[in-house]
C-alpha cells in the first residue's frame, strides 16, 4: 500500500496546478529549495504552526511512491523526519484535494486518516 504524504496549500497558490499540471511550491518552498510535505501524523502540527488562523487552505494527499527519488525524508522540526520533495509536484501524483474547514473555535477539521 502506498504511503500518503500531505501538502497544506493556500488555495490561491494551488491554482497553478490546474493551469500547468504541476505545483512548484509556496514562497517558503522556493526559499528552502524543496516542497514541504508532512506525514499524516504531522499534518495537525504543521497546520497549527504554519497556518494558524488562515482560511482558504487545502489538504493535498499525494502518493509517495509516485514521487520517486525526488522525495527525501529529512530531519526538520525537533529532529523529526519530514518528507521533502526536490521537484515540482505533478498533478498525476495527487490522490485528493479537500478544503480545510475550521470549527467555530478555529480548529481545523481533517479527514479520519489524519490523527
């Protein structure tokens, strides 16, 4: 079974993939030289830390096996291993894209596969 990795993307930036068939990343991704991704267990913390209070966000599920050698697991926040993609993300690797809705208190609502 393919492991899923996830990208939290701003909807306005994600429109790039509809036009070009590939996503080259956010300004933070460009600065760091790779597309920041998260394992399912890291999504909530990433959302809270990097996207607190933001709306118009998308949760992009990506099939890690389809990313090939451009996907590297590297130490990041607190030494934890995070998936980093050293290439553009092709639309064919994306399994799903869903809006991140927030509870009345601002907490994001994620699908069941996100613990």
